[in-house]
C-alpha cells in the first residue's frame, strides 16, 4: 500500500486511456429501479400459461414497488433488488361457459436473499365461482412456474444486460479501437478528443446540497465513537484496508481509497467533524461531515449533517451512508436498531 502523497498505482487515472475507475477499484453504484420496472412490464405482458383444460395468460403488471441497483466494488459486481409485485391474469375453461375470469398474482418478496423456488406466489380470483376456482387451481399448478421462469429472466438480465459497462477492461486489456467508446460505471460516454491546454485558470461552480440523517443505535456513545475512530473497528465494518489517523488534521482513507478526507474536530463520544470526499466527485471537491453523538437512556442517537454534496450525487451518497456505514456497523457490532430518519 502506498504512503500518503505517493499515490497508489491502482488510482492513477492517467494510466488508463479512458481516465476512469482504474482497475475497477472505485465504489460505484448504478440505479436499476426504472430499468427493472420496464423489464417487468415486458416480461409479464400477455404471457401464455399452457394447459390442456384452459386458455390462460398473465396479462400485465398491476403494481410494482421496490428498488434495485448494481454495485461495482473493487471489481466485483454486487446486486441488490427487493420487489413487491402484483400481476393481472385472466382465462377461460376450454369446455366451460366461455366466461372469462380474472384475478391477481402477488409476489411479495422477490429479492436476492430468496431462492426462486422458495418465492411466495399468491394467486387470487376476482369473482369466485366454481369455474373460476378451477382456473385458479390451474394457475396455482402451472402459472407459478411461468412466474418463476419470467422472474428468473429478470434476474439474469439484471446481472448480464443492465450491468454491462460497469466492469471495465484493465489498462493492458484495452484495444486501441476501444478507447473512444469505453463507458464508465454509469454508462456515460468518455470523450477522447485531444485537449489543448492554454494554461488558463478555470473556475468551476458545483451545485451542492445538504444531507441530514438521524439514526438510533443500540450501543453506548463511546462504542459508536470508537467504531468510527479506532482502526480495528473501522477495518471490521468496512472489510478492507483502512488508513486512519483520528486527530485534528489527520487523514483517513476507506473502501480502497474511494472515501478520503481529514478530521477537523474530534470530541470523544460526542462529535466528529471531517472533510469527506467520494472518489467520483469533481477533483478536489470535499464536503463537510458533522456527526453528533447523543447518549440516551437506552440507545445512542446519531445525527449526520453533510454540507457541500454535489446535487447529482445526493441520492447515491445517502444510500451509501446507509448501506456501507450504518447497516454495516449494525451487522458487524450488533448495534442494530430499526429507526432512522432523513430530514
């Protein structure tokens, strides 16, 4: 690992022709929610359910609630998705009254934590009668398999289609004719037009916003403070190499160098203030993070205020605080508490 100021070869963007995400080492996240909703609509539009006794099909998506994203962390793709789906189905018996019956299919727990075979798939009937119940039973037997097949297609396309471009070829893997079209983890084209330097100072104004969060942890204020300032504890919840010097002016480097900054104020068990930077932000731009720690009778309340966050990065920054700091700390140290608030 390189010393402070020397630079680690993994982070030297000049050595990559596309000048982005060297060796895929940056922590990047790509929102897959809008893409997923559209994919569900495609997968469940007039899908036939084969049966010798009935003409059945899954008509459309009625309700689609949840979220999905793809993360590239140190060259490894990690997928998160959690959806509650309600689908419309309809059908008629081949030897029946020619009446078309309809109903709903609910999938309340589609996520990466559940195997496809274990999914809870509920099938209901809009207007119950004898014929309708026969159709519902066929859907229970045959329709569930079709739902699982289509959802398996969604997961496959999320991992193979949506994530294209998030893992970039390394410097020695790039062919000359690829340089102009390489995409970053957010699928933005990289312009490789020559840049002519005129040695003029350029002032860039960055539109910024403020993030505020309140979280409650089942631990003491001292335990929480230590979790953010003691090298062994920070290493434990970030699960990687850490550089940490918790004194005023001391530097820190987390998540493979993707998060860097300096400590500005440390009040033991009460307050941490630091200049904090996400590697995807414009060069040299830092936010100011203030973490206030308040010991209560049976829990610790933590208030985070982060000023100077680039507006376009606000949502991903909130998500990353939640996932890679707070949730990771709760899982690692048993600080679990379900209450959190953005304001």
